[in-house]
């Protein structure tokens, strides 16, 4: 059965493949537009934790100010709040709710068979769907996001960054989307070997939360006696939240910024290759019975 | 005919334990999950305290005091999640599917019946962890020669009592939220909504007490949804920031808040039930 895919896929022209993907794209868009009301409220609610963060850090910076300083690890109070806001944007690109469990479910209940007999690539199709979902999300979320950022505009002390930084920022957002997608789909594909991946997903979520800079800027991590920060900077997780935010706020600049972008791109490539290999190997292992 | 509520409760507890034990791996995993979320929170504040020595100027929430606060939050959270979280979700589900009909028919108080059937034993470790954190930080605080702190049996009794008040308030908020499913049809966001609300009670109230918006938040979460007092009052009894123990108007108010929210939640629950029209068939 596994032999069917390469043959079938080769026989399709690029045009035909594009048409298939376009159809998937449209279906996914319509699917998402159904719940737009829920969506907008949900997005606004997402900023509630930021509200408590604002007050928590305010109280902390008051204490810091007493000792005559105005910043913690190069973050002023405004920077800190702006950081949390920018992380929300980065996470809107990198988080992939339901991707891992979706793949695992399809493998477990045999739905994955449809990709083996139809001339459609599973990852390609999931990617197109995800892009559609995200686009709809940004379209609808723009309003609540704009409102929150407008209300919080004073926290961005240095204003809008230079064009160069803005371009790198957007590039890092696109890469963070791809990194999130391929990383999570690689974890989902582990289900070809272990049927139950809930625990793995959980560990991933935990690592992501802790190491991506979602909770605090990575600069706050201690560098001595053990260089925790250096270690965390070495991992791919920081590109899921910390990196785009740090670029926007000018915490990573110049050559350092381009180096970061290049490393992010390499991680994306790495996970694309890994997940392709896993898919090919997994399909070889897979056996489906009945209908 | 009066059923023995205690016996019914014990049966619920036993059944839940049997159920948890039949999926042992999942049980351990859930324990692990909730404990690691708590530990991450701990880590965040450990890192914050590397850069500051208290949260807020002159609030007295230094590291050890704050960890008593954090441990208290874990204990309250753990109690809520053990006894009520799954049940409140179950209640929403019962409304959606119409199986609430069967609960209404049984000769026992409906609120009791929907509040206790599932006891989530896997959330207990979190509370124990909280208790250890409280005891550990309290010891560190008592060994600190600069602090004058007196903890006797009275303080411990008050602490337990106010944790009880806290659980009552949180339970009431949850039941009110769950009851709204009767009007809204479904309330999938109960868990999310809960997360957002509890987000406000996880910090000492002093951080809100400045600026207009902060005072508005403080007022809302003290007088409208009284969740700030339930975390702050017990934590203050043990941590005693600013040598201010249980003697504060908020300690009295917390008792009132617990009683009032219980009455209101009971009323909302009954009112919601009266608009219940079953589902399907």
C-alpha cells in the first residue's frame, strides 16, 4: 500500500497539485469563518493575563527603582510589558493547537490511509489548512489586537523600529510559523511508532512554555554558576516566542540578529527533513486493515 | 426519606478512586502534569526574586513571604480541582446532553449530586506540594532573625478555616459559571474562563492598589467576585508581611464573602434549574 504514494504523486502536474491545495485552502477558510464571534471574544480574553502581568511588573519595577535602577537585565518597565505583548504575537504564529493530537488520531484510527491512496501529501495538506486557519485568525484577530496595542502604545518606549528591523521581524514571524508547524508535526508522526503520544505532547508543551521565553525574557535566566541562559539559547524553542519579540524590541541587533534568523531558518530546515524522513519511514511501517 | 449525604459522598470518593486506579498510567501522568505546572510557576518567581527583593514597595512580600502565598494558592487550587472542577464540567455536559433529567429525579439535593460525583484524586499531590512549600518557607522565615513572626495553634486554625472560606468562594464562582450553561446551551469555555478569572487571585492584592484601573480591578475582585480576599487573607495569617496578621477588616469580610457567595450561588443554581427544559426527546 505504501508504494502507492510516490507513483500517484509523480503522475500529477504542478498545476493539478496546486488546484488540490487551493481547494483544501478554501475549505479550511470557510470552516474557520463560522466561529468568528467566539473568536474575537476569545482573542480579547487572551490578553487578560497580560493585564495582571502589567501590575505584577509595575510592583517589581517600583522596588527596583528604589535602588536607583530603572531596568532589569536591560529591560525597562515599558520594555517588559511590550515584551509580553510581542510574545503574544509570536505565539499567534508559532502555536499549533491540535496539530500533534490530530496527526496522532489519524494514525491511530486509520484515517491516515486516505493519504496513502489519494494523490495528496499529508503534510502539504495539513500545512495548507494551517495557513488558511492562521490567515482567518489574523484577519479576525486584527481588531482586538489593534485595540489592545493601541491602549498599550505607551509601553513601546522606543516606538516603531527601523524598516530593516521590521523586515527581519516579519521574516522571523513567518519562520516561527514554519518551525512550530514542522516541530509539532514531527512529534505527531512519532505516533507511527508509539500509538499514545499524549505524554510526549505534554512534555513538549511544558518545554515550549518554559524555554521559549513565553513566561519571561530569556535574559532573566542566570548565567552563573551554571550557564542556564546559554543552554536555553542553544535550543530551538526560543524561536517560538522570544526571538521575534527580542528583534522587535531591539534586544538582538545587527549581525547577531541576522545570525539568529539564519539559525532559525536552519532549525526549520532541520525539522522539515526530520519530519519527511519520519513520514516515509512511518508509512513503510504502517499497516492498515479493513475499511 | 432522607439520604445520608456522608455515605453518598464516601461512595462517590471510593468510585472515583477505583476509576482513577484502573487507568494508573494516566493517573500518574495527570499528577505529573499538574505538579510540573506548579513547579514552573515556582521557577518564574524564583527567577523574579533574583532581580528584586520584594513585590511592591513596602508591601512586605519578600521571597519567603511570597512563597507562603504561592503555596496557599496551590492548596486552594488543588482542593478546587480535586473536588469541583471535573464536576462543574460534568454539569455543563449534563445540561447539554439532557442527562440532568436523571439527576433531578433522584431523591437527593441536586446541587449536592452534581457537585461531588467525581473526585479527581490526581490533583491531591499539588496541594501537598503547596503545603510543603508553605511549611518550608515558614521555617526559613522563622529562622530569619530580622523578622518578628509568631505562629501558634491559633494561626494554624485560622489558616485552615480561611482556606475553607476560600474553597467555598471559588466553588460558588464555579457553580455560577457552570449554571450559565443552562441559558447558553453549551459552555465549552468554562475551563478557559476559569483560568482567566483565577489569574487575578494569584498575586498579592497590593499590586493592584494603585492607579485607576488597578483599583477598579481590586474592587471588582474584592467586592463583586471576592476572589482576592480568599487568597490574601489566609496567606497573610502565616506570612505576616508588615507584622499585619489576621487583624484586618478583610479577615472579617472574607467570612462574609464566603457566606454570601454560597447563598448567591445556591440561588443562581436554583434559578437556573427553573429555566431548565431538558434536551431532545
